[in-house]
C-alpha cells in the first residue's frame, strides 16, 4: 500500500516532457515520457533485447531505465512484461520472479494513470497496463495452478487492445506475444495439435502481419512471425516470404547477440528450402550461444546437414554435440539456460546423434563398433539397438537383427516405466517406439521380402509419430514418413508415394524426401519440379542416393570428385594445366636436344669418313648434354 501511495504521489508531483524513443537501425518506436537520457538509452537496449527474446539482458536494462526515472510508467510496464513467464522454462522458474512481476505491473498502472497526456499515448499505455494486471497473482500457490488460464486471459485482453490500436505495430506485436505465451510450458513446440495453441496462432498471425505491414523490420513481430511460419501451421501471404526473410536476416546481422532471432530465421529458411541461408543463420546462432543452451543450435546444424546429405559435416558436428552434451551433463554453461526443464539429460539425448548419423549415411562398420550406452540411459540404448539392428540387416549377420529389436523394445518399455526420468519435454518414448517399429518392419521383411503388410505397418507408425509436436531440430534423424514413401515406391504405388512425400516436404523438407518425390513423379511420368529442388538441396552433399532411405556407394566417390572440381573452379584448372604442360615441355625440349646432338655427331663422323654413325649411343649423347654426369 505504501509503495503504491508513494509512486502515485510522486507521479502527480512531477512534470514530464515528451521524448520520442527511436531505435537506431532496429524496430520499435515507443513514446515514453522522461527527462532522463540514460533512461531512454536503457529502455532502448532493454526492449531490443526483449524483441530478440534475450530476457537475461532485457530485465536488467529495463530495470535500469525505471531506476533512472522512477516516474516512467511505460518503463515499469516493460519491466513487468519482461519478468513474466518465458519460452523454454518451467512454471517453477517463473514463480521465482512472480512477486517482482506483480509489484511492477501494479506500479505501472498507477504511474501511467498519473501521467499527463502530452504525447497522445496515455490511453494506449493505460490499456496496456490494465491488460497486464490480469497476468499475475499475489498468491504463489494459486498462480502455479492458474498460470495457463491467466496467460490466456492476458492474451484476450491484449487482443482487445490491439483492436483499439490497429496501426500501432508495437501493440500488435505485444498482443501476438501474449497469444503465443498461452500454451505453457511447451512454447517452442507451437502446439500444432493443441486446440488452444491452434486458436492462438490463428489470432496471432494477423496481428503480426499488421505489425509488419506498418514496420517491415519490427524485431519482435519478425521473431514470432518467422517461428510460427516455420512450424508449418501458418504460411506467408503471396510475395511476403522473401521480404520477411530478408528483413529478418538483415536484423539478425545487425544484432550479433541475437541467437534466437538467427535461430528462428534459420527455421523459416529451412522450411522454405533455402538451405544455404538456413546454414548461415544456424551457424550464427551457434556462434552467439545465448540465451538458449548452445546444444539446441548445434543440434539444428546436425539436422540441417543430415537433411542435405552432408555426411562429413553431419558426423563432425554430431561428435562435437556429443562432447558438448557430456560437458553439459555436469552443469549448464555460464549465461545459458538450464537444461533440466526443457532439454532433459543432455548426455542421453544428444549422444545418440553420432550413431544415428553414421546409420543414415550407411557407415555400418562404425555403427557396429559403437559401444552400448548402458541401461541407465534407456533412450540412448533404444537408439543404439535400433541403429545396430538396421546395420545388421544391411551388412550382416542378419540373424542378429532380431536380438537388436528385442533390446530396442525393452529399452522403450523402460522409458515408459519412468516417464519423469529427466528427459524434460523431449518425447523419448514416442521416438524410441517409432524406431522400434521401423526396425520391426525391416526384420519381418527378412522372412517375407514381399510382405504386403509393410505399408500398413509403416502407415500406423507415421500416424503415431504425428502425435509428436513439430519441432526444430527434427526429433528424428530421418522423418518416418520417408520410410513409408520408400515402401510405397517399392510396392509400385507411385500415386500414394507422391502424396506421402508431398506431405513430408511441407512438414520436414529434406533432400531424402525430395529424392523420393522425384522418383514418384518419374514413375507417374510427371514433371513436378522435384529434380531441380533435389539438386539444390543436394548441392553440398557428400553422398549419392539409391533409394529415399539408402545411400548409393557406387556413385558417392564420383559425386565427390565432381563436386571437388565444381568447387575448385579455375584455380584447379590452372594447376592441372601446369602439371601437364611443364613436364610435356621438358620432355619435348629433352628430345629435341638429343636429336640435335645426334645430327651434329652424324655430321662429324661423315667428315672423318666414318660410315658407322650409329656408334654413338643415347647415353653418350646424354653425357655430352650434361657434362660430368655419369649415367
């Protein structure tokens, strides 16, 4: 009570001047009332950090802006927003900031009410503050139970504010953020099969489009817009995709400490099949490292390289990811998010990428040499058994594949027995069950090579796999739908295979799916443009494909040589010409010199009356050519 009273009284006794807060080279243009230049600078830095979802930087800067001018209502409101629940965190983490967030939201309402409306924004700020007060509760126990309903209520209130201010990009973006926050705690998954999440996305996308129509480089709007589009549940309007992606990349380049911005741009570029652009964005996010755990960014790179057939890079980064996961299992790096609530046990989750990457690219010897991760990591053990079984089917002895299948099923059963065993939100049981199912189909095919039930079984596995939320990086090393499409091609069902691959390309585009799509179109005698798309995806690949799920080793060496020639260009041509021309020139000169000496010697013997001109050997002529050299 005394805090609120002092804030209110100080606000009424203070005269404010108008100052326009303009971000240099960035996005938002809030109008705040303050006489403090340091408050303006701190607010600028804080809201820029909030726009790139870097809350660890945003909160201290926004607090500093409020401390520099304790009467700035919008500064206090921004502090309250930034202190709220965040993506990638659990409710327990949000509870630690709840008291401060509640006090800041109440204080912001009082401060804004005491403002003079010199800028014409008081009504907007008042509605923003009133909407925010419903987001928090003084009672911690009550909040932990009602958090999701409070977030939905805040989203509803902010949607009403956005209706009242349709031309204000900041209001539109914050309203979209409030809608995106509704489905705690799995913000990143986009809730593609969650009814509340679907409704929230349908409401958020028009708001973000409105914000970008007014300001095409609005950071927060771009961040959310790209991520929702990347999830495949929303799409860019005609002609809008290139514009948004270009703005996002430009904004990300201007913000070197904005890995989430880079990550979201990379996800959108990946869905748009801009493979090189996605590579650059994910690499930039990996280099920055904050605010998410760097394992997320590194895994995205591994996923990208596997999708585009870049074996060497995929293996290299898989090994690096496993090493980083081993270090992270001892504790998160300084300045990064904790792995406990979102990533689970990093060693168990990320160490499997090495064996799965080797399996994908057909390196069965390495798969069979890999050690058993142990029963204390059942998810990793399930993946190991699966990879081992698939390698045994391909390279033998095939009779041992059944043992690997039994081991995979036993490991998945162990995961289901201990669902809260530290894997966070990662759907380990569902992914492990999918792997076991694929291996089971392959094992049954050994007994019945032409088993008509293959397609039916794989279709059931794909149906179960669709229950796993969309995510970047892709939860599987290769989409289960690609296995189904390959089985349909094998059974001669080109129409069904084409439909399956088309669906997979909308959800998880990859060179493997594009190869299958091209084969399906070719079997139907159709030109669907898949060949060009595949060549674009496979431009940097180290391997060639025989089927959508297997590597063609016979063509891999030739493709690597051709790619080497293509990359080297004129430099390689100059080297080759030099290596051929120089020895050739020396050979010609040497033979010419020998011929000259023979002719000269022949002339000398003729003048001496010696008719045996052939008595001088080439060795003697060489000794004359190189005096003192004993051949």
